[in-house]
């Protein structure tokens, strides 16, 4: 089946630093990837849609200068949390859209970010 | 806009019990429907899916049927195991919304031995 990886799985950083999270589709090409944020015991909140070769589309209320997204190839999208603060601590999950028969999103295992 | 409503939990069951999680949806187009499962500390795994009316998705003993007339996609399993303890999300995607997923709130299921 389609596999999506994320790296790192966990990261702890100091307030004010930037953190980059990678999302890779391992066995399929994904022109579109999505980035989500999940708070404890809640559903996923879509942050942005990442399209290969073009600018990301951000959902309302998500700061594009805070959460930089780059989709440089058909298998890699990155999310950079800039000048991180404790309120950015969360579980970040990416997904990749497999175009084809069923247009299904496959999810990565998530990245736990803790900002001290 | 598109939306998904699923049965609120938590749901606690004994092993080998029958599980049903209700899911209904509202969509302007003709969506594809999904059930995802999330184990603690992990991302979401696709459990099953259906793309048109009367399609039945099935996997690992779980089933759900796309019912257009009742706009529902209820998840069922005849005999649950402790390993089925997880959070289950019903979701839909629609081409008219660029295939963004609309999620239900999630239902926490705990199966006791």
C-alpha cells in the first residue's frame, strides 16, 4: 500500500528557533500534500494544502509566515515552523493525495513538536 | 459546505462484542467516504473507503456501506478485539473541494479483555 513517512517523529526545541518537518511519499507520486495539526483528543485541523511547484494554500487563520511550506518535488513536502513558541507545540501530521482510482489521502505517522 | 457527523464516544466494549459507529454526512457534490483509524501517538491509517452509492468498503473485519439515500456510512465489526482499541474517524472528500478531507470528531473505542 501507499506509504508516507515523516521526519522527525519527535522534536524538542527552544522558543525562538525554527523547526523543519519533512513529509515523503515513499512509493507513489503526490502532486498534492496536506498539513494538519491535531490537539489532544481532537480531530485534525487542516492547516494548508501543498502543491508541487506552486505556492501552498493556507486555511483561514493559519499564519503563512509562521508555517512555511515547500513542495519541491513530487515526493517531498516540508513544513517549517518559524520562530517557534510554546503555543506551537502540537502533533503535526501530513498526508499525500494519491491521484488515480480513488483519490485517497495517505497519512504520515505524525511529528510531535514540543517548544520549551 | 461539506460536513461529517459521527457518533460521539467514548465507546467501551468487551472482546467479541459487536461494534457500530454511526456516521452521516452532508455534501454538495458526490463525495468519496472513508474511515480512518488512529492508534495512540500515531498518524491516521486508512481503514476502508467507498466511492459510490451502495459500495461496501471492508478491511480487517470492519465494514461500511455507502448509503446515499440516508447519507450515511456507518462502521461495523462483528467481533472486536483488544487490538481494535483506537480512535476512529469518518471522513469525506469531494472533487469540488480539491479533495480536502472533512473529518468527523472522532470516536474513541476501548475494547476490554
